[in-house]
């Protein structure tokens, strides 16, 4: 699977405000629902929070991959967010998070969900890739740096 099949320029946000994990997830839910109005921002936010209660999606090194399953979701949806300033995300390494790749999957898409998570974890384990994303100045540059692997 290629990143371009789940990420669009309309779901890429550079220098997003973030004051806390909860507030950031709320902002992300609203942002995604602007691009995909069939999704409900409150349901999406609640799903993110429920998933985070199971354990933080903060991978470490400033990266988090918040994800959830949604009933009325037809396909895998991704959103890339670079925060204006890093926030505490309860990551295993204790470091604050400034890059988030948000993943929304159909409720029944178990294998696909795991494949996408593995692809993202591999991409974000590359320090040069992460550095390019962190240097992006706007939404468009962030998107193109993300898909240029």
C-alpha cells in the first residue's frame, strides 16, 4: 500500500496548535471531518480517546500514530499533522510528540489496519524522513515530503 492511497493534501496540516493530547485529538477529529463530512467529529474524537485509554499511541522520538476503527468508514483514511510545538503524549520514551499520523480504518479491516500501521512505523523509524517532515513550512510541503520516500 502506498501512502498516497490513504493520505491527501486536504488531510495534511502543518503547524497545528496543540496544548494537550486531548485537545490535539479533538482538533484532529474536527480537521479530518472538514475533509470527510460523512464522519462525525464527536464519534471520531471519542474513538481516539477510547483507543488511547488502551495505551498510548506515542511511538517515541516525537512520533505518534493515533488510530481507531469507525463503523461508517468505507476505506482507510490517513491524516498527517505536524504540531506547532511538541506536546506530552504519554509516549514510552517520555519525549513530547510533534508529528502525528492519524489512521482511521473500517471496523472490519483488521489485516489492512495492521499492514498500514507497520508501513507507518517503518517510515517514521527513518530519522531523515522525520527530519524532512519537521522542516516543512506549509501543508503542501508537508504532504509532498511525506509521500516522497
